C-alpha cells in the first residue's frame, strides 16, 4: 500500500508508519497497520502534548482547531475523510496523486474544499485555500491520494523538533530514511509517554541544534548499519529544517520557514568510513573537543565556561562538515592540524586548540582518508606529501633543528621555500641525500618553477600533519614543546 516516491515529506511519513508498525519493508505494511496509526493520530493530535509539538507543521489543520472540541462528531467525520481515505471502499477520482502516481481521493478532506485536494493545513509549505498561484490550470490545491495524505499527517512523528521547527531527513537510500524516521519516532514516543506521566502539556524537545543533531544521528545510523553488517552502498542525504508558518523574515536564517543541509556521496562515504575501528578512536577524540562551550554569567559581569542546559548544544566539527567540500583546507587546518581560531567567540572550543597540548589528536591516517574521500586528491600526490613529511620529521629529530621546525609554520610562500632550500643544502653538506628533490617539490608545492601552487598552504599543512604525528610518536615534540609556535591567524581562515 505504501511506496517511496522521492518526495521527502511523503517518504518520511511512509517510513514513520512502517516504523510504528515495526516493519522496515514498506511492502509488508497492511491496511490494518494504516488503521493503527490513523487511530493514534485522530486520538492524540488534537490534544496536548502533541498539539503543541505539531505547531510548526500544521497550525490550522482540523486536529488543532479548538472549535471542534465541543463537536466530537464533526471532528470524527473529518478524521474519517482525512486519515482513512486509503481504504478500498473510498472512491477515487480521475486525477492522479502528485506524490504517488495513484488515483487521487474523490472525497473532500474538509467541508467546502475540492475533492481530494490538499492545502497548507494538509501539506507544509503550500498556499492557503482558494489561492490559485503556482497550481496548474488555476485549480487551487494539489490532488492527493489517501495513502499520501496519511503519510503526510504521520510525517511529523518521524521528525525531531529543534529551535521551534521540525528536522526531517531524506535520502536516496530507503534504509537511511527508515532509520532516521525510526530514531526520531522512538524519541518522540518516549517524550510523549514522559509528558503523560508527568501530566505535562509539552513534550521535551532536543537541546541540540539542528545541524549538530543531523550529523550526530547520521553517525549513529551508520554505526547501526555497520554493527549489523548491512550492505554498504553510496548514498546522499538531505536535512530539511522546516516550519509551516506563513510569516517569516527571509534574512534571518533562524526564522526562515525552510533551511536545507545536503551531504553528497563523497561526504557520506567519509562519514561511513570513520565509524570503522580503524578510524573511530581518532575521530571521536577530535569530536569531543568540538562541543560548544556555554557561558554562565556571574556577578560582576564575569563569565565561566560551565555547562548551561538552557542553551542548545552545538558541535562545530559537525556543523563545519556541512560546508564541505568548500572550505576543505580550513577544515584540515583547524581540526586535523589543531590550529586555534583566536578571533572566534569565547564559547567557541576552537579558541583552545593547540598543537602543544593536543599533538596526540593529530592523525595522518584520518587526514589521508579525508583527502581521498572528500577532496578526491590524487593518490600519488598524497604519497609524495607523506614521504616528504617523514623525511622532514626524521631530519628535525636527527639534527634537533628547532628553528627549522618553527619556520615551517610561516604562511609566506617565499619564506617557506627558502627555509626548505636552506635545510636541504645543510643536509647535503653533511654528506646526506637531499631531503627533497626538484620534481617532487614542484609536484607538491608549485604549478611551475618558482610559481606557487594555489593550494601550496594546504600541502604545507598536510606535510605538518605528518611531521607532527611522527615527532609526537618518536618523543621529540614532548621534549621540545616550548618550540611549538603561536601560529598567526590567516585572514582567509578566520572563523
């Protein structure tokens, strides 16, 4: 009776109905299963705490109208029309449902509405009744089948509520749609149950920001799939942070009726890989150092970085993932090389990043995975960078060349190039092989002879990642922590 359509609201609603029935396969969902969730919606949506929970979704829907509190028969009639139009005995129209491709319902969902047509109170982000703009042939509303309208009404149960809006997750992989819907449904049912037990009119919402919750839940879903050894196939995933409010300030993202966050195939592939044992420990370590620090005011205007449960939690690492692959170099500079963001706000954990104190968090293996999956960097260039980092790290340890190590952090190309040339000459004069020869140097740092590559700073950061990891492991960094420089903030990388 149900199928995935490619439309996020209908698909998430279908997955929610399946999760409510305990069936992952939509083909196994029966009419009795649809009856069960329709009964729940009809019984609980008009009442608290779900009535408040639904406000971002359908403010004017029949089940939120207090006018029907004294008319239970009328409410039941509307419930029958809207929630049970999927039944076999319900007549179908000649119009085709815009979501499923099946015949639309031939009954009106409420009085004075065209048969089988939906409006803002039925489908978020549509226009109101009677408005003909943006509809074919000037016919107001959308033709919708009974199955689709029930999926749309079930949709909010498979979402998380963040910052007064609903967070909905859709993917081209049905398994991902189902797992997100199931997780959010389970969370909402627990909150619903707790609200009833405490006689509360509001369900406890999440304190985590929408972007952070999106990535955090995706990683949980990937861990479940990994633990159950499900078949892995590439997928993309999109988060919709939406509200059905008609009035909003389009210049204010927080009040925008719709924000969209997308992760393409290369990003989800990277996030899938970091959940494996080979990478998980290193990833978890940098993740834990990326949670936003809440500020609690004290007397006299002073502040302390202690937790404050009244504020939503953010993870800056998770949120910066949503900007990739744009800004990939800044991501590596900040999280893999541990260069602090000194100009950021006091609550920003990146202000406290430090090579001196966090050298153990610098991981070439994790960085290499990022280069391959997210940046699609050529394997040969990655290998050349790694080998150069190894040679330079060995040189620093053998010669105890503290000055050379600190000079590599300078972001002026001519200065950086001169530093390498001098070290190379000094190394050769001691009777050693060159640290770096012309062809590998040009391949890593230059477009042509004496012409810096546009991403030479990225290559420099990657060489430093490998060097720091090696110098930390061989003990040189711990015995020379005083030489680690206070790296100046690069203007283009200011957070």
